[in-house]
């Protein structure tokens, strides 16, 4: 299959590449995972990138690997003054304020409706919702002065499907996506496009923590339409589309990039010999499910 696929380098050669030439981008949560992949992708397309994070050691290394086109800054997205400093740093280093803004920084906070924890809810909403709100406000003046810009809120499919055991995370990501739609309507007349991106499971440090230690990844993702976990570079490619002129007529939308995970497990009619199969939900705890159930009736685990 790999031999039949065109490499990214070949695709870029055909397209002419440098789709972001002359633009300054600010990517939060860019020290690792999706954010780091996006920063690399944007630099490869000619952008100058502010790599923003609170993980200073990893962020410094990530920016250094991108050369003179990247700058690392420490940015706690909950701090309004820090956002102003970040915009100023971009202008001082690259000569202009960011006209591409990717709100990728986020926290995956567990919790339930029955046992709501005030600290957990505040933390999730401050990072996942308040942070992007403050960042958008800080960057809009520069985009207005430049005649336009692009803002992407990295949400999650959990904002649509819910997230068992992760209510603070799922609900804050839903608010994040709604904020993006509201901002799109308000900022469109200024030439500023705003969209949300909804990844499914992606191989990142966030998805490799102790909360997922019991998850059999091959069993879980192997049941999906595209039977594997996603890669950060695949999300970065989607982000590139949304921030480039290739999506110039796209705003206020929610782009799902999840390998079909929101569809639930790929199902087929079972033989009587294999009428019952084991299913592993996100909790990692196996349960039994009849494989005679029709596709339209299957659970979205």
C-alpha cells in the first residue's frame, strides 16, 4: 500500500509548496504532539512560527530544530498579559503580528457528572476555553491591521460524542468549538476566518498517560473504519488546509479528522459461529456485545 501512496514531498512539489510564505503563525501547545507537528508543517510551507508552550525545555528544542523561522516563548494561555507579550515577541522577531493562530494547547481532565469537582472543571475550562478566548482577543487587532487572518480552535470528537469519565474535557471542548463558530460570525467581515478541528485518537503524549494505561489500542482502534490510531502529522496536514488559501471560503465549520471513529466500530453481519464478540470501550474494560446487531443499532463506545 505504501508503494501506491504519493509521498508528502512529491505532493508538495506538484502543489508548488510554500502555501504560507510571508505569514507569521502562533501555535500553542507546540512543544510536542499535534502542536509540534503543526509548527514543523507550517515552517515547511514558508511560515515563520511562534512555538508557544509551558514546557520550556521541550519547546526550546522544538523551536531550535526549525531554525531561524521559529521562536519559542513561554505562554500560559490563561494569562492575558502573557498573550500580549507573545504577540509583541512575534512582531519584534518577525516584523509582524501573527495572522495565523492555532489554539492547540489543552488539558484532558477526567471527571463525572455525579461527582463534579470544582477545581477540575475550572482547570479544564480555563485552559480549553478561556485561553483561546484571550488569545483570539490578543491577535485580532494585528489580523485586522493586516487585512485578515485565520484562527483554528483544536477541539475533539469528544465535543460531539461525549467522553465517558472525562466530562470536564468533553464539555470544555464543546464550548471551545461553539466559541469558534460565534467568533467566525463576528470576525468574518474583518477578513478573519475561524474554524474548529476535531481530532479523534492520535498518538500523542496526552493520549499515552496513565488514564489510558489499560486501553488495548490495537483492539480499540482496530475496530474502526480506518483501523489504527491517528498520527500528529495527519492532523497537521488538516490544520495546513484550514490555515491556507485552499480553504479561503471555509469559516465557522467543524472539521472532523478521526479515521471514522465517530461512526463507531465498523460492523458486519456475523456468522452464527461468532455471534458474540468482545468489545473494549474507551474505559478499557471489556464487555460482551452481540454481533448480530445491525449496523444502525451499534453503540458509539
